[in-house]
């Protein structure tokens, strides 16, 4: 009798402790979700179209249950409509995950992806071959997108092979690696080494997509094998590593996978030394700042923060018994459109947008104390300009014409237009769409009717002309007659060396303080440095009231 009573009392204590622990976890998750929701609304006040500062941020906020103003989502949707309209409904000719990401987010804010500015964003996912062109990501995100709102498989009349859900599931199963998981390139026939080992990021995403298909015995078996693989790969602290680097994003994707599958994060297969994946994820969290990419990182990382946030949202929804992150049966209901606050100068091209900070605190090791440090940091924090590496900007290096065209397009927030305007560029060049966009808006010209010389080093006078044309799109008065221009440039003894087509633009840049007048030489034909270009673009955007 005493032994039985003791066992009974112990069971009550254990049960009570587990309930208290779950409640504590739920409270912790809710607190952090609220904290990061507030942070993201400030860091990304006007979300744009993109994987950072865009869809993942909006999705997390929409699914979080946090108190987000209706106008936040409505303003974002207006941006989506304009972007889709400007693109003619073609978001990308190869990366069909662009459609999937947008479909999921639109669904989360109770909008119809089948009618966005008159375009059906679901239709491209009916093209099997184009969807799988991108690799495993294509069918994975196609399934997540289609299932987010239980959409019918769209008929695509232009497709060589009409897709079905079963075809996408089959494709994913074909790509499963011998160890049980999936990797980005492990099944394309050309991968080797690390690419043949399962990756927790990709495996997590695959499991998310397959979660709805567990009634299929093949899927169920593949899922079980993948769960075993990921359990074995889990680190001793409960986290995950990708390509030998332990990081928060890998942990997030597996957290979301378990939540989609309805598996508790306390499942014994995913508890190492008493640590769950949630325990590991929270080691990357900085209060009021979001998440870091690695625990050794300095400050929060925007991508890590947005992914960490929606990972916690997935946990919150699981603990609260709500539908999962990607099964959107309870989308946010938003009010009618509200008038957005105008930014920029009167007369600016309506396509020109103010770019918001998406990488707060972004800097580089080699610009500390540099004259142009502030300009470089301001542009890089907005995704307008990149470094040559994660930690190095190379401020004194030169820049190509294609690189400069790209920076101008990004700086103005112009909708990117696909195409190939010049014969010395190919569709596979990373810069081709940016150059084509800059050309279509009259920002750049070719060196001839057919060639752009994308790899040519940009000179100071070429940069001045491109900046002046960009400034005109921003609503600035850039026209100077020959007499006005000469009066402004007369202080520089070498102004006569400038090409006639550049004189007016150089005068505008000096008159508006876009170029500094503390040197008696213009040096119009000399290569301009990366730091100088950053300063020019920063000055122009400041004058145009777009920073």
C-alpha cells in the first residue's frame, strides 16, 4: 500500500512538473515573439518584395498573433500589387520559388494569389519542368505554397509537362539521399563531397512540404528515415550545423518541420543532454535585437532574425493548438486600403521607392575610420551595396559599369525588369536584369548600339552621368545649359578634359554636393573608387529625400 501510494505521488509530481515546464516554455515563447514582432515592425516598417525585409517578415508577423496595425499588411499588399503589375505578372523566368514565397505570404494576409493586379500567381506552379529547374527547392516550395490555402493545382497551358502534386512528391522522394535526408545539390548527378551529405536546412524544408502527405506510405517511410537521420545529426546542445557551421537557421528549419509534422520538441529523439532544439535556438537570441546567425556573431542578423521569429511562431502555434505555420486556415483579416505617406520629392517617378534598413548595424572591417564609412554603412544596411566579402568592402577598389548600374537600381528600389538589352551580356550573368532595368529607365546607355561593356571600369564622368539621370527620376532638376555648367566647373582647371556629354551632369553633381568640391581637379576619366561611388549615391538619395 505504501509503495503504491509513493509511486502515485511521484507520478503526480512528475506530471505537475511537466505541465509547469510546458507552461513556462509557452510563456517564454510568447514573450520573445512579442519582443521580436515589435522589433521587426521598427526595423522593417515598409516591407518590400524579397526574402529579407519582405515575405518572411510579413509571414511571421501575420501568423504570430501579435498586435500588428492593419495598415502594415495593407501597405505591403499595395507594394505587391504594384510590383506584380510592373513585372507583367512574371516574377522570374527561372526561380519559381519567387511565386511560391509570395503565394504563401499573400494567403497569410487573406489575399487571393489567383488575382494580384489581375495576374494569377498560382499558374506558373502548374509548369512541372520550370518549377523543378531550380532543384529540390522548386517542388518543395510549390507544395508548401499550393497547400497553404488548399489551392487546386493550376492548369498551365504553356507548360510542356502539366504538373500534379503527386509529381512534385515523387520528385522530392527521388532526391532522398542514402543517409535519409536531403541536400540542395545531392541528387542532381553532379554533386560530390559535402553536397552528398544531408543538410538540416534542406531536410527540414522537405519535411515541412511532406507533412501533409503522411497518408502515403512512401512518404511516411521517407519521413521516418529522415527523422532518424536528423536525430543522429543533431548536436549535443540540441542545435544543428550546416557545412560544419552551427547556426540558428538550420535549427529553425528543423523546428518548423517538427511543428508541421505535429511532433513535440520534447520528443526523445530530439533531446540531447537535456537540450531541445528550442533551447538551442534561444542561445542565438538577443533581447530587443533579434537573432544572430552564429553564437559567435556580433549583433543580430536580419535573415536569422526573420527565420528565428517565424520558427518561434511555429512553436507558439503548436503549443497553443493552432494550425501550423504553413496550414493557413486562419489568415489575418485586414481592413480596406489606407493612403500611404508620400516620400521623396514632388515629380519623382512613381516606381522610385525609399529603401528601408534591412541589415541594421551592417559594417565592414576595412572601412573603420574611412572618410566614406557612414555612406557605405547607410547603403549596405539597406541592401543597396554589398561588400567584396562578408567582412570586407574594399573601399579603394574600382567598380565595373554593371556593378554601378546594379547599385543605382537597388538604390532607387526600381522593379527589376528581365531582358537582355546588349549583345555582350547573357541571361546567365548575375547583373543582366539590373543593367536591363537601368537601361529601360534611361539611367545607362551602351558604349555602342549593341554593347554595354559591363566589365569595364567606371570613370568619374560616367558615374556622374548615371547619378544625374537617376536623380532626375527622383524628381530633381538636373538640366544645366552650357553656360551654367561652365560657371560651376570653372573652379576646376581640368574640366575641359571632360567629354561634352558629361559636362552638364558633372555640373549638377558638384552644384548639389553629390561630388565634393574640396579638390581642384575633377579627373573625369579616372576610375572612381567603391567608397566614392557609395558617397555619391548616398548624397544623391539624401538630396532626393529617400534616406
